[in-house]
C-alpha cells in the first residue's frame, strides 16, 4: 500500500479539493485501502476536478504528447453520506484502472467492472 505520506502529498497536489474536507477525507480513505499497484495505476497522471452538486462523477482518459492522462470529475451533494462519497470515489477510480473511455458496444460492462474494483477495495453502495 502507498504510505500515508505519499497519499497526503497526492491529495495536496489536487488543488480543486481544498474547499472540501469531506471529499479529502473520503479520498484518503479510498486511496489508503488500495493495494500499492492499484494506487499507482489509478493516480498516475490523474487530475481531480471537484465541483458542486450535480452528477455523481465522471472520469475521462485524454491523450497528450506523453501518453494519456486522466481527469476525474466529482460533483458531490453536500449532504452525501461518507459511505456514498467513498463509494463514488472508489467507483470512479475503478474506471481509472480500465485505461480507456467507454466505447459503443461496451454497454454496462465498464460500470460493472468499476463496481468490482470498488468492492475489491472494500466499498459498496448501497
């Protein structure tokens, strides 16, 4: 597993979450539960965009001249429970493990796979 120091440094590097202590804590809980290999893959070239209420989450893999980077957009209701918040973050990081965006013909397969990753790390909802 990643060290607490590494996880804290990653969280500090994500400028969009400084106003959201609840999101920071949930992210720390999820990252702390991941095996080191999963942590490194999910956070490599990851940029978090934490927004106000709206959609629960979305992750996009975007190419650049040095390979892909990932943007995880979180828009969490202020009254969301910690259980839901941890699950949404774990589910979206499950998408980071997939290494690609949804394609026509995938159906619900990538969603189920993201749920499997979240469950593997100990996060289920409801």
